[in-house]
């Protein structure tokens, strides 16, 4: 078979697929962070922990209630979203009048507590989660072998990301959200219950993290630290894309996943830092991020 | 309260943090009238409107909209009593296009103007439906800020300096619109610096100074009180 710059195509496409998978998770998670930051002005450090909680919720549902993957894909994000709503109502909402830093500290603390609890109960080693029967196996695409589940992850992430983008940028409900992001007081003076919108936005943003967690469960093991390993890269993605930009978060998420994959092929030593190198360069050239607007 | 009163404000106090901004404002807006609040910069005109909308940090006293007490209501409930608000800075959203800006405020009661009628009143807006809201000229943004609350069924309109910073032609155009709205039966509370403009529209004028109402002049007595008014406004 032909080779590309000395790299066999199997290896190239294999790494690109891995990059696309990682990108799917970067996009889902940074999208949630962007939605939350836009509306609440809170940098949600608990996002990685809530992704982990989503994965654990699916695992626990299967283990103790016999609820399988497909129902869990809906139920676990709902559980995480509801948990987020309670967090926002009881804790986060008290901090909006203070500096951003307090929201960051609170959510960072929550992340440590959640991770600590799950580590205490389930240990640091991962719990396996079986790929659902319908997505076992894979198919030969000619140039590479595609495991069905991995293909599903990319498609599911794309659909949810683009659906979220459409809902925010093209619908009436999204117009409320955009307007309230810009000028919450005025939106309130038109008769819209902005505090409730804020609560629901947080719930939705963390539900996206929960959804990503369920998607991740069969690929990575369900592990109390799975979120904190991922979230640092996701924050870099958000910085590169620009805080608060919906399409920016999605495009940057997938693009950086692919870039990581490519780096693994051509210069594996740099693959773990390439995202941060890009972040540094973007911050130097365009501090508001590639898709961000200066505020 | 008599049936012909739309809005009755009594002994209104408002606070921003430690500073006490309004000191017992009382005023009455009868149904179908155009009432202006005149006064120098910092007299408390804008704060009065914001207090009526419930978007100041703290307010005491009484604000009754058609008999319903609004002090103590959550801010998003107040517009639902039929009050439309045009803020001083116009508040056009840059992340929304003109049509989205127009359609943003929810309908609070039946009887609002149809979108076609609004476009007849503001033909420019129809042409620029797809433009980003803040790409409009200052005058067009002001038109849009007024247009979007006509849809909602609000019967009392609070307009905060709709002529500020606009060219004389546009000011005339806005004057025409306000007259037309009055003829349609809207009740309007108008904050103005430009009392010459206000005199052509209003039924009565309240004068504010240092967070208090210091005078009320019916429009027909404006000529006789011109000297007093000049003194209040320092013109």
C-alpha cells in the first residue's frame, strides 16, 4: 500500500479517528462551558467532575438498576442537569454579585469534593462499561477499520453540538438567551424571568457534560479522575476558540482533536502539548480567541 | 383611585447601594395622556423610570399600575401589567438582528400592534430586517426600541430621552410617532431634557430636582411659567 510522508495510511487514519473522538468530547465539553460562561459569567471548574458523574451515573444505573446504555444516554444527563440546577439555586446564584473568581473557586471546590467522594467509594481504578450490542464490532471502510461505537460517538457529538448551536442562534428561545447574555436587566424589564433562565442554562450546560460522560463510558473506563484529566485540555480549547462563542467552541473542539491526532503521527513527543502551544500562540496574536469578540 | 389613572407613584424612594437617589417622588399619569419628567442631568428622572420597572437595587414607597401595587413584585412581573420600557441607552441587542430585536419582548396582554402596522409606522425597519441590531443608525435604533414594545400589548410606555443625540429631522420624526401613539390611545411617560420638544407633545410636565418632584405644570400653563422653568432647568 502507498505511504504518506513515510506514514502508512492505516496509522494516519487511525490517529485521525482517535483525534476526532477526542475532538468530539472537547467540543461537547467546551460547548457547555461556553454556554455557561456566556450566561452566568462563571468559569465552571466543576465541568470535568460533572462529566465524570455522568459516566458514573450510567455505570451505577446499569450495575444496580439494570438500566442499559440507551436509556442512560437520556437519563444520566437529566440527573446531572438536575444536580446542576440544585447547585445553581443553592450555591452559585449567591455569588453573581461578587467577582468571577468566587464562582471559579466554588466550582473548583465542588469538583474536588465530587472526585474525592467517587474515589472514596469506587477507588481510583476504572470500572469497565460494555459497548451496547447494537454498536459492537466495526466496519472496513477500505482505507481503515472503523469500530462502530467510535463512529457513533462522533456522529452523536456532532448532532448534539449542531443542534445546540441551532437552538441558540436560530430560535426564539435562543434569542432570549443571547439577549440575556448581553443585557440581562433589560430582558427582565421586558417581562422575562432571567434568574430562571440562568438556572436552566446552567442545568443544560452541565447536562451536556453528563451526556459526554455517558458517551465516554464504553471508550475510556469509568474512573473518578477521568474528568480532571480531560478538563485542562478543554479549558485550553475554550481559550483558543474564545469564551462565550458557541460555534467557536464546537469548531475548535473538533479541530484541536484532529490536530492532536496528526501530531501523534508525525511527532508523537509533542502530542500532549500541541494544544497548549496553540493556546499560547492564539493568546499572543488574538487574546479574545479565534471566534471571540472583544468585550 | 379613580378609573382614569394609569400610573400612580407615591412617596417613592430609591437607593443605589449606600446612596439615596430618590427622596419621596409622587406623580400621577392619567390614562391617555403624555406626561413628561423634566429636570437637569442627575435629577433622578432615569432612576424614576427604572424604579417603576423594578430594576433598581432597592425601592420603597408605592407604585400602582391601574391599581395594582408593584413595589415588592419580581422585576419580570412588572412589565406583564402592561408597561413597555425604552431605556436611555436604547438597549438594542448586537447579537440579534433587527427582526429578532423587534420580536424579543414577549406579548404581555392582547391588543398589541400587528407587525405590519409597526412596519407601516417605521418603514426603515422593514427594509433592514436582517441587519444586525446595532448596525442601524442612532435614529433607527431609537425607532426599533420604541417599535418593539408596541407589539406587546403594553398600554403605558416609558420613554427615556428618545431624542438624545439625534439630528433635528429625526427628532421631528420621533415627535410624529409619539403623537400618533397618543392618538392610538397609548399612555406615555416621557423623560426629556429638551423641553421645547416636550412642550409640543405633553399634557403635563413634572419637574425634578435632586431626587424630588418640585413642580407640576399643565402644558397650557407652560407659557406663563416659562421663567420658572428656565430657572429649574438652568437654560
